[in-house]
């Protein structure tokens, strides 16, 4: 507690002075007040969290049209089924079996719409990172489901190569989804000038020989220009006319906070592959 009543931070270094027999004869301590540095560090961390959240919101903004379509489909089906049920109920005799099937369809479509909304709410939520055991294949599947309509609209075909029986990872599900969404959208944009038949994304997971979990997103675009390769993950560096240059920088910081790393390589034929590696959870499967 400082004299002004606020909590402060001090850093102390202590050492023992011993005599020839090894007995402690004196203790020396040096202390300093590091409150200003700690406050500055906390402010930087708070700004980083805010920028990470705003970037996630911006990604969802890009998906807004596709997500509206994703919601509109089950809602339209619910309306059509409800109207059909109304017509059946007005008839005599009433076919309760068909009405029951219609109600089953309404429940299914309602659950589907609810899942879309739940995924959106999770990604829009602003909060502390929650590190917990997770399955990278599950996270990948969830992200592909979220981006499905957007990828269809962009005429992008997705090929998945998810390794079975992957060991578990430990991380924040929402942050890793943000990384994957950003990489998926970037890869899709990289292929926008290609013919629809050439717009193929390959999403894969694997366990490498060093015991790291790998997630890769490979596109068939034009690849990474030599003058951009070294600056790709720098803050505010972008090759897009409307880009802020924060997406890849934040992705790398998220993966680094998970004890992993993110990098990019040009493919031998064409396009580029972005890969991030995460440590296995305690080295144990699942």
C-alpha cells in the first residue's frame, strides 16, 4: 500500500553474504518502485485486447451478408412449415402424422438458427481469454461451418484433411477461431482473380515429429510476393487497398500467447500456405 492509499508494485533483489565457513553474516536487499512500469504494461495489454476484439468484429462484418443468408434459410423454412401446419389444421379430417412431421422440421430448423446465433454471440463477446482443453479438429469444423455461406458466395471449394485421433491442445476457443477465420478469408481473397474452378482451399490438421499440432490453410492464389514475405506479420503492413494491416499481426500474437508460432510459405506450384503450430496438451491424447 502506497502513502496515497493506492496499491503499488515493488521489485526486490536480495542476497546473502557468507563468511569463510559458509555462515550467513549479512543480508543485502535492493528495492525499487516499478508501479509506473506495471501500470503502463497493463494499459498496453488492455489496448491489445481491445484491438483483438475489434478485429474479430471486423471479420464478422465481412461475413455479415453470408451470415444473414445462413439465418434466413432456417427462418424461411420455419415460416413455410408453420403456414403448412395452419392449412392442415383447418382441414377435416386432420392428419396428425403429417402435422407431427412438420413440427419436427420446425424444431430442427429452429435449432439450426440457434446454433448460428450462438456462434455469433460467442465471437462478438468481449472478455478474458479462457484457456481450456480443446480438439483442433472440432474448432476447425466449427469455423468452416461459420464461414460456409461466405465461401459458397465466393465460389470457393474447401477440401479438408483432418488427422484422426489428434492429441488435445490447450487454448482459447474463440481466439483460435478468430485466427482460422482470418486465414480463411485472406486465402479466399487471394484467389478472387482466379476462375471459380481454381478456387480451392485445403484445410488440414496434423501432428508433426516434434510433438506439435499443426493447422494449415493452403490456397491456390498468386502466392506471397518476395518484397512482402519479410513484412507479412508486421503491424499496419497490408497489400489490400482497404486493409488496416492488423489481422495477421494479431493472429501471430494470439498464437504466440498459446505457446505456438504462425508462419507462411509459398506452395511449390502456386498459392501460399499459412500454418500455425500449437503444443500438445500435457503431451497426452485428447
